[in-house]
C-alpha cells in the first residue's frame, strides 16, 4: 500500500483564552462550534468534515507570551481559507480584534490572484485568497452560495530548511508538489510586510485525493527571522487523515520526526503531526 497523508482534518491552536478565541473566529470567519471536549472547542464550517479548527487552552505559564510572530519567523505560521469578498473579510477581521493588511492582486500563472493577509488570535496569521474559478474544492462554499468564507483550505509552515521539510512531507508523508516557485516584488512586500528586496519560496503540497485542505511550505530570503518553532501559543498541530496511521508514523520517524505521543510526530518547523485513521473524525 502506498503511504500518503490525506486531508488536514484539524489544525490545533493553543490559546490564551479559548472562549475569546472562539468568539474571534466566529465573528471574523463565521466558523461555528461543532464540538466540545472539556476545555477544548472544535470549530468548523457547515458542510465540511475536514478543515476544522481545534482550540485548546495554554498552560498557565505559557499564556503570558505576548509578542506575536512575524510571517517569516520559523514555525507553524499561517492558516488560510477562501473568501468571496476580501474587503468585507478584512473589515470583519479588524472588527473582531485582528489586524489585517490590505488586499493585493498579483500575477499567478497566466492569470492573477487577489489575497489578503491578517494577524488573528494568539499570533496565528491568516491568508485569505479570493475564491474564484478554478479554486480548490470547498464543500462549505459549494454548499452555501451566500457563505463568505470556506473551511480551512491551507496550513503554512515556515521551516529553517525548506528542502528538509519537503523531503519529510513528500518522501515520508507521500504528499505531492503541486507548485514550487519564488515570489518577490512590491505586491508581496505590501501583502506580507516583508522588507524591500526580500523574497519568498512557496511550495504547495497536496494529497493524492486532492482533499480541500493542503499544506504549504514557505521560506524567505532577505529577512531577519527568529526561530519561534517552539512558541507555546498559536498553531501547534496538524491532524492528517491516514489510511494506515501506524505505517505513516513509522515513515515520518524514519525521516527525522520525533515521536511525542501516540501517532503524533514532531516534524519540520516544530509542527506536531497527528495521524488519524481516515474517516475517524471526532467532535
């Protein structure tokens, strides 16, 4: 059997205040509470069993961490979802207590893409590309023509070593590279806030079944980055579907992952990869 990670079922965010964070994500993105487990809250978009957001409380000693990361600081750094209306999205983010940057439009292949980036709750950055013809599957948007935002469509890691991260998630994880290229210039400087002359390399990784949520590897040149891979708050874990979790765990460990729990491996950028049997989503 070919080993391959599947859909990103959940992204796990460690929060100072779970209820406040749940309120932010409800107001900014229209996410709904779909489950509770003790102090944890699971948020999602109607019509989608994957691409969800699990909010978990920080340990008391970690909740005091106050300085938010920059987009290019090393670590699990961004989450993303589609928006039908970027101007409305950034307004909602700001009204909910986030801090958005202005939407920009830039060349993307033979066409163009409009996108906004915003800092949300607990130091998690958000990328909000405008939904349009040819966008990846989004059950939430396809099921409700009036819905502004989809479910999670991407999680972005900023590793210290781009090639090592690619080997981990393609060689051991079985994901496929859908795009790998460098981006630079004024639109990206304005969208991300990186200094003039800086550039970023972006690799899109997808599962064989083209599940809605994908993984992105992003790295930067021309910036002064801090290693915040161990930051206790913010995005810490990605829960992937796996046809054979035990075999996938063994492959990730053999590729340099560190076992931190039952079917949980720490990988590049400090992200924890949890493997859950396909179809075993939990509320």
